[in-house]
C-alpha cells in the first residue's frame, strides 16, 4: 500500500532553514508527481510546490517563491522541500501528497514552527 512518511520538521528561528523529506513506498515512485502542502492553524490546507515524475517544478504558493525549492531523488524514493529564509508565517504542518488513479494519498505531516 502507498505510504508517505515526512520528516525534518522542528523549531527554527526566523531566517533559518529546514529541509523536509518525504519517504515514499508501496508504488513506483519515479513515475508519479509529488506535492508538498501545508496547513497553518485555523487555515485551509495550501498547495506549496509540485514536482513532476521527470523533475519539472512548480512553486504554487507566492509567499514562498524564491525561498523554497522542491526536489526528488528517485533512487531513494524521496521528495524534499528545502525551506530557506523562514518566516513566522511559514509555521504550519507540512504534508507530502501524491495522486494515483483519482485517489489522493497523504503523509501524516511534520510540524514546522518558526519562532524566536
């Protein structure tokens, strides 16, 4: 079965960096697009970035453009979200996601807190 496991979250000061990882299993990772979403307290879940199976990147959230990058390592079945110049408003639970045959799969999420 499809499993997505995020890691790498934590507490970081404003201006700091984190790299989130999402380890995938149960499907042929290299053939599927992957996405990162986030959900801040009291807000709807927001699409942050996407990467196609061949590495094409879209940063969807205007607020993170120029600061966040998404990448993948198909040999490790892992997708990454590099987050630089973090701001308090980046505080959220971050989820990785993939869609297969019309069904959305989600990880359990990893908490990112940006605070001094």
